[in-house]
C-alpha cells in the first residue's frame, strides 16, 4: 500500500506544492484530503478554527518589545525620574516573559491578541468498526508546510539557534532583574551593562525576523508523507475495518505555527478518546530511517509519552525487527502530539529521525518529492497498522 501513500505525497508536494499555514494552498490540500476520503465512501467533515499566520510573529513582537523596554529604560533613567523608566521597563519585561513561556507551550497569551489570525481547518473522516465499537483512535497528520529560514538550513545552524534561544530568554530575565534593581536603587553605572543582554535579544530578533520572511517549503516529507500514510491507512481500514475500534482520520491545519489544528481537535474531542488513543504521523519519509516513535517532545517544558504506549511500540519493535523501529527524544520542537499529551491522552507520535538524530531537508527548499524514501514510508505504515491492530485486540 506504500504506492497509494506515495501517490498522495506526490500530489500534495508536487501538484499543489508549498502549503503555508492558513494559505489557499493549505486549503487546497485539505480539499484534496476531503475528496479522497469521500471517494472511499467515508463520512467526512471539516472543522474550522482561527490560527496565527506565522510561527515567528509572536517572537518578533516579544523580542521587539524587549528592545522597546530597553529604550524606555535607557532614556528615562537618565532623567529626573529614573525609577519610573526602570519600572515601565520591568513591567513590560514581565509581561513579555509570561507571554513567551505560554507561547512556547502552545497556549493562548497576550502576544496572540495583537497579531493577525486567519481561518484554517481540520478534515476528519471516521472509519467505523466492523463490530461494536469499544474505543476510538484518532490518527493525525498535518497538511501545512513550514517556511525555509536560515536557522533550519543545516545541523550547525540549528545548533546555533538552539543556543541563541535560551540565551535570549536568559537575557530577557537578566534585563528584568537589572530594571528591578534600578527601580529601588537607580544607578547610572548599571545602564551600560544592560546593552550586553540587549545585544543577544537583538540577535535573536533578527533571526526570527529573517525566518518570517522566507518562502514556504514544498513539504514532501514534512508533512505530505504523514498525510499520504494517513490516506493509505484509511483506504486499508475501509476495506478491512478493525473489529472493535472506530478510527478517526484527521488531516490537521496549522501545525507549523503552533499546533493550532491539533489543539482545536483536542479541545473539541478529547473526551471521546479517553479510552482510546491518538497517533500522530509527521515527517516520516526520511531516507534510511526506520519507524521512529517519540518518547518525549517540547521546546521549553518537554512532555513525556505514556509508558503504556511506549511499551506497545517496544513490543512491536521486538516482534517486527525487520521494520527497524526505535524511540527518540525530540528537543527544541513540537508536533501535533503535544496538545494531546498535555490533555492526558494516550498518544504515540512518529517522526523519521535518522540514527544520528537529524531530519534531512527539514524546513528546507530541498524537502521535495525526489527526497522521499518510499521504503521508510512503507515501514512506518506497516508499523502504525500494527499499532492499530494491537490496540484493537486489547
């Protein structure tokens, strides 16, 4: 059935091409998914939601405001009311820190209130069980594709980004401490010292500004591959349904800007899957990669995957060694699995990392159909089907 998945991957990444979050091309991708599922004879619906239009705008705003805070501090502290300038700067920094922490946790925050939003959608289709349904399992894969910033251009660039992000956060905290000290003990000698953390904040601001102004990738691996396997699984399950499990196939929107589609799906439907599971497919066509399942993920506060789901994956790995599956801890990034984990749902996410822990072509213009590994797609598809069957037999 990997040929079926490859057909869908090619259509999404070649015929449609780049599918930026909330764009018409993302909508065209969802329309293709809806037509494909409907043509299988499955009941299909679309659920709309509002999303941010960029992953980087909240941080452009936050870091920009931190530079504004420094400007207020620098100019007002030199006047007859130095404590007032320091107080204004401190309050602004505290608001920025709270907002950034919430944003990194994919939660609503004041930054989002001042940024543009646009509609997106999740396309959902239900494959009924052949008998009485005892549980529901949702399989999620996002349709949208990311931009192509410098920070994702290579492993070296990504490591620089991973170093700059915590340094920028520490710098903002340090600025807050300096401003607070200046509220109670104004000291002109402290003013030049604030320029050091401010320089780091300015560097981070330039990095996210550059990222926001880059074109979208074709997204063959990330994540036409996940959607292709989702549609192929739906085709198989339609022909041979699970005995006692209802499978919800959900093509989500706007994963690349904060997992908005997954968050909306979880908000609406979490109660339906308390006795079931969530399976996420993302970036699973990496060359020479076996099925790779995450044991933890997140940017600021990593979320661990449920032991029972990891135990199931480990058992299948042992029973099917030819598939080459193994676990991986994802750092500095999230998937559609993150909102499900935070909601306490049993979740298992597949991301095709190489054995040395990298995703070639990740958020690059080279993420094209020619770099999709059909064997990796097939192995992951087989593994996920095995997960579904074993959950069905419980």
